[in-house]
C-alpha cells in the first residue's frame, strides 16, 4: 500500500507540475499573439485579449495535461501517450471554444464573422496531430539523442505539418485571402504551441526525475 500511495502521489504531483506550466504556456502564447497584433497595428483592446487568454490557457491545460497522463504510465506508455493526445486535443478544442465564446459574451466582445473550415474536421485533425505528437515524444525520449532540443524539434515538426494543413483549410474556406496579420497570428499559434507543449512535457519529466533521486545524492 505504501508503494501504491507513493506512486499515486508522484502521478498527481507530475500532473500538477504540468498544469501550472501549461497555464504559463497559455499566457506566453497570448503575449506572443498580442505582440504580433501590436506590430501589425490590429490590437483591439483589453477585452478581446482577455477572452483569447481564456481560450489559450484552457486549451493549453487540457492538451498538455492529457499528454502528461501518458507519461505517468509504466507499461505501454507510448500507446497511452498517443491515445491521450488523440482524445485530449478534440476535448480541448471544444472546451476552449466554449469558454472563449462565454468569455466574449461576458466581456461584450463581438464575434468574428465569416465562413471557416468545418469544426468537426478541425477537431479530427487536432486529434490526429496530438495523437501523433504523443507517440513521437515517447519515441524521441527513448533515443540517445532524445533530449531537450529533440523534444522541441518534434513539437515544431508536428506544428508545421498539421498546423500548415489547418492553415490551408482556413485559407481555402475564406471568401478571400486573410490579411497578413491574421495569417501571422494563426501561423504562430499553430506552429509554436506544440513546441511549448513539448517544453512543458520535457520539463515536467525532468522535475519528476529530479524529485525521485535517492536521499543523499546531490549529483
């Protein structure tokens, strides 16, 4: 029972670490997008930023914590990470959109009008993206070269491949080419978030290893 209790405690501790790191990731992503909007002169005030922040943080927490569930498994971890990403991303997509809509209504922010790609299709793509991401992170970690840089490169690769597809769908569904500011914002969001999530997963695993060192060892 003692060992089971410790394992359970370690699991919750790991997920807690991932949770607060994911909140910081959501904040960082919003800062990047605000900086881009300011650079393009399209920043529209505080309320839209707050509504977007709700969306970014909720998306980040659900996705990264979902992937982290797979890292706590001792057996079949790769398969569980893939399954966790496959399920967590569509759930995060729905939760983030719902909270974003609620925040916009509460803050009296007008919704952006215009057609877009199928939400079901985007949700499926997100599931495939983060399912693949989970499998890739587990595979990379087992390699001799699978350190910090390899984790970030994996996130960037997944972001460019799947994010590029989602961007292409958005452009195709739009009645005309979106303005450069909108394209830059979407690209930054799609390409950089998986890099940030890879960072969160790597750091949380490093913290778990550091916390699991036997007493008396300081190296």
